[in-house]
C-alpha cells in the first residue's frame, strides 16, 4: 500500500505503538503481529493514499486557476468535476482519520502492549468434617405445605 507516503496521523501511530512507521510495517509483517497493528497500518495506508488524492486535485485546481493561464482554457465543467472529486476525497480522508483515531484511542499504552495478561489460578483447599448424621434421601427437597 502507501508505506512510503506520509500521512497526517503518523505521529499518533508512533506515540501509540512506540516505533516509527517503517518499523511498524516491519513488525506487522511478522506472524505474531498484533491484529490491532495490522488494522491501524491498513487504515494508515488508505489515509495516506486519500491524502495524496486530495493534494493532486488541489494542485490541479491551482494550476487551472493560475493567473498566467489563458482564460479560454478555463472550463466550468472541469472545475465542477474537480470539486466533486475533491469533496469525495476529503470525505474519505475524514472517515479514515476518524476510524484510525478511534482505533488508536482504544489501544493500551505502549509499555503495556507487549505483556500478556496473566491471571492467578486460586485453589480452594479445605477439608470438611464428616457429618454426624447421614443425609436423608429427601435432603434438599422442597417441603410440602400443610393444609
């Protein structure tokens, strides 16, 4: 995907995962890579690609609007199409930023990510004193009401 293109959220990724983006891609290629890292990098790649599209349309519109350009070459249809394209690219960029931001907010701090969670297995060790009287067959049965 867009590993080499910068994105506006690269700094956030580095803060959460604790490494620069190229190292994160390297880590994500391993077999024991966290799924959250793979998803974050996938969103990051989509974001970088979308931001590149926004920049291309912006630059094209700026070129079309250059004061040195011949006014006869200016086309309202072309500008309208570029405006639609820019709107779609900006909407996609915003969606990827929101999704990636939400994912990064749910991540644990970098110092706690690598440690597996361990739970203590408690054992109850108690001996029961033998009962003085044997249990009746009806032990635990509901008592019937008397009329």
